[in-house]
């Protein structure tokens, strides 16, 4: 605003216009000495006005102001116009310290400049807000995908995959010392037949969520879920950070406890049996579309037989798992997690039988199996509590 005022008023005939406007009787106000000083002041102001114009333009374009502040500019222009017009003359004499009031054309041009600058600032701020929201949504989406991937694959394997070049095949990992636990719910099929699909999904989600928390506490990796079966494992890197067979065995008991607590909380009568096997297997990603880290090998068949032929609310382990646990107890001593295990009961039946009457021989699982005895054993079936009315 100052620049346009100074430029428009830097005209030498402006004094003559003032003389004709105010008449001869006021000519003493505009004496020659005063007029010369005024013209010299205008010439200096004209040079400074150009410098101010380019400096203000550079400042506004390099550091755009928020749109809300820019709305103050037009109001300030109008207010300054009236204030400067009223303060131009004071007591019948020119006040050199007051600002010059520009001509109408120059005033309009400056207001147009302010409006254009405000419009530009509005679009810049709108685009900036849009970019901020887009980046925020992108960041939230990335976190959701990372959370999903971290549940589909072990963290170290996920890091290994992220470092692979494009087109490279996914790696596979042979595990020499892997312990797998598998649970199966007893009575859930009959329960599901009396519930709606939404209720079934809600019940299973609640139960498996309890299993997930226990798996994280025990350092066990959730391999997959098949129907109402839950499979978890621990092995050497990169599957899990720690590889303790005793942790997987205790995790099996944790699943039984969670099923009892879940059944009582929902006023239903469902229990589970757990099988734990130890041996060699291979881990890898079998599909290029539905990518998930799976375990393959005879070990998975062994743990399925152990689970299906186990006793209700008991953990059944293979001979190889029994030997591994005994070795850990001898080498590591009675750790906190190991104090929960009191002993092992060798099964004396001639064969293993499933709940459907199928028969499996001990040779299928490597020999006679063991049932784990814990400090706080649970009943074969949870007590049925009537739902309050």
C-alpha cells in the first residue's frame, strides 16, 4: 500500500493541483521552499517504493501467509484509506510525517493485488491441507498393512522379504528343532449349529484373541487357524527369537485354561484337547497371491494325530517332545515356566483313538505318547453355568 501511494504521488504537478484546489488564500501553506522540500521527499519516496514493491512481492511468494491472515489485508486497505485521507491535512497545513493517499486507480490496483494474493494463498493452503490429509491416510493405511503382515509372517521373515530384489523368489527355511502345538475344540460344532454366523465369528474371534495374547507372552508364533483349530510353533531363527519346547507345552495348557474361562464367560460348555510334537519341518510361502508363512512336513501330520487322540483338557506330547523337554529341564534348571509342569504320564492304551472312533498306532507319532501333568489341573469339562435371566 505504501509503494503505490508513493509512486502515484511522486508527480511534480501535484502541488499545482493543490494550489488550484485550496485557492490563493492558502498559498502561504504551499510556499516555494516547502514545495521544493515536498518534491524532493516524493522523489526519494518513489525510489524506495519500487524497492518496497519487489521486497514485499518476494516475501509474499516465498513465505505464503495463512489464508485467514490474508483476509485482513483488504479490510486494512480500506481502513487506511480513510485514516490517511483524514490525517493528510492537520490544522490547515501539510503533515510530512503522514502517509500519502494514493490516486483511485492505484488504490484499486493494489486492492486487486491483495485479492489475487489472497486467492493464491487460499488455494495453496487448500492444497497443503489436502496433502496433509492424504499423507496421514497413507500413513495409517501403511500401519494397518504392516500390522496385518506382522500377523501373517514372523518379523524376521518379513524383514528378509522386504530386502529381496524385485522378482526374487521367496526364501524357505529348514528347521531342525521345531515344536508345534495344535488345539481343537470339543463341543464347538454342536454349539455353532445353534448360533447365527455372526455369533460364531464373534465367539471364535474372542477365543483366538485370547490365544494370541498367550502366544505373545510365551514367545510362540501363531502359524495358522483351520476352522476351530489353532496351530502355533517355536523354532530356531527366523521363526521365533527363542526356541524352547517347554514354552510350547505350557502354551498348550494356557489354551486349555483360556477355553475354560471363555466357556464360563459365555455360559457354554466347550473344552479342548491339545497335541504337541517336536521334530524337523520346512517353513515357507507356498502361494504368490495369498501370502502366508506355513510349516510343512511330517511333523504337521504327527501333531494333528496327537491333537485328535488326546484327552479332554489335557496336553498330549510326542516322545521326541518329551525328550526335548527333559533335556531342557536338566540343562536350564527349574525356570519359572517349568515350575508349572509337575510331570508326565505315559499312556498305557494299546493304541490311540479319536473322538470319532478312528484308531492310530503309536508308530505314527514316534512311539508311546505322554500326558503332561500341571500344578493346577482343570476338569475334563468346564462346569455349565446358567445364564442369568
